[in-house]
C-alpha cells in the first residue's frame, strides 16, 4: 500500500490515522475527532482513507445496473425529514398496482438491470400479505433478477399487519424470493435524535432486531446513515460503531451508504425545525465524513458507496479518492431524493458511471447486488462496452418521474379506509 505522509498533520490526528492504517479499531470519540478536522489534518484524513480503500478493495470502482420502484408515497407516518410521503387522501398520493410494478421490472430487465429495489410508504392499502404477493409476482415475471426490497420500517409494518413475529415474516419473504433488504430507515441510530427527526419511526432497537433477524435468515442487507441534519459528529460516529458491532456479529452487511441530507423540501427545513443557523453540509464536510466512514469501517464493511443522487456525479467522482469504491446504481427512477429537492436527476447511465470511475483513475466494474463481478471494463470506453440502458439514457423521460406520477389520475391512491391493524401500529 502507498505510504501516507502524516508529517504535516497534528500529533493527535497523525496518531489516530497511523492506528487506523495499522488496522486498529477507532472508537466513536476518535471517529468524531477525525470528523472535525480541517486544513492539513483533513488532507491527511482523506489520504489515509484513500490508502485503506486501495488496500481493502483495490483500484476498481463499481456500480450496479438497477431500477428503483417506489410503489406508493401514501404513508401512515409523517417523518419530519421526508418530503416524499403524502397522507392517503392527498391529491398527490399515488399507488402503483401489481401490473404496473411488474411492467417496470420487466422493462428494467430488458435494459440490462440485474437488480430491482422496491421500497415505499406505509400505505393504508397494504395488508399483511401485500409484500409476499408482490415478491412472488416480481419473481414470476423475472426469476433471475435480484429483488432488493422493503425497508426495516416496511418489515415492521408488514409483520404487524400479518400478526406474526418479524423473523417469521422475513422468512416467508425470503422463501418467496426476496434477495436482500435495504438498510434504510436507519437515519441516525440514536433515539434522542430520532425522536426529533421522526417521532414514531422504527426505534434503534427495532431496526437492529430486524437487521439481525434478516442476517440470521441468510438475507443480507445494506447499511446506511443519513447525516447533515440534527445529529452531532459524535452521534454519527456512534452510529458507525454500532454498525461495525453488528457486522462483527453477523457479517450480513454488503456495504455502507452515507446519505447526505437533502433539506430543500424537507418538513424539518420548511418548518424551521433545523434552527435559524442551519446550513447543509459543505463539500469538505461531505468528503470528510465519507473518509471517516472508511477509516472506521474498512476492515468490517469494505464497500463504501458514494450516492450520486444525493451529492451529484461530480462530487461522487471526487469521493472515489476519499475512501469510496462504489458509485451505487443507475436507479432509472428516483423519487425519495427528488421529492426532497435534489436536482441530480433520476438516472445515471452505465456509461456515465464508467466515465466517473475512469475520471477518478479507477477501472470500472459492473457488479451485482452482492458485489460479485458482472463485467470488467478497461481504461477507455469502447463501442462494445455499451449497454441497452446507455442507448435510451437521453430519453429518461420515458420512465416517468415522481413529479409526473403525483399528478397522474391512473395511479391515484384512492379513498381507502385505514385498516385497523395499521391504525394500531401507526
């Protein structure tokens, strides 16, 4: 591994980075210290994170060809960070039926997708069998596609509606064809912050219970952290340390995805709940935190994703030199960040992701959901590298958008009474 020059860093920072480079575990307080660095110390943090990236995953930068399907924005909860959800009677509440979901899956597969990611609001139209029926319908239509679906919040909701333990509910979904679980709904795993961010949201202990149950059943998950809102650097670092502990127990996390908070349309910001002095994370703060994620987790969760939909493809490319090794997915449809005000689009073509990898000095690799190689690419683009999705990238409007969907009568959520079980668990 290339030596990292720590001579210009302060003694405290140099000591922490030297330990991280030697394979030592940094605790939460030490991670928070690195997450406050500036100047030469920050430069050293970034360099050390990049060196660990090279050691643990080499010089490839990966991406997955996938499609997001957020099948409803109707939700019985009203999380303060979420601009996506609508109450069931809203004129902007939508619900995609099974036929439309399957159509989108089949279209994605025809364009080269190996994964579909299905997540949604907690709609009153969902019952205890919805998630299993949807899983079986998708796998019937596309048996080879990897179904990456249902947040821990949805798993809690579905299990309650079905009247069964989380583990049993997850086992039924696994047997129906669920391949992996998104590690979303995590935000910050600190209940004092969660109570301000999203009262009534799945608790830290519940999130951990669901994740551990999935791992015990052989269902891998991603892991996430949302930063840049009400949390402190120490809360962020404690979140990372908690993920590390779970990974050492189960080995079930495939990756860690830091998610920069998109504030523009979020209720927290609109209602002034972030405070008069709030400002979103700066570029340096985003880069620094991704580097800290690598420094704290590299031994245990080697894949760190740069979420282009949150920060843009240009900054995501820069993050490949600050500890990240993955550019996420093509997405095709992106609703959550778009609804919150992100302006980075809903589709990144495979070619764009390959170009980003090369711009960072990496060799592109298409991967599957579990980070198994699908296809390796060279240092320059060739005609034979193109995928079907590259050819239609300029016509992304054909896939529809969140802003169009919330105004389409064909997918209106409808006036549906809230089931009793959902009322009890809302």
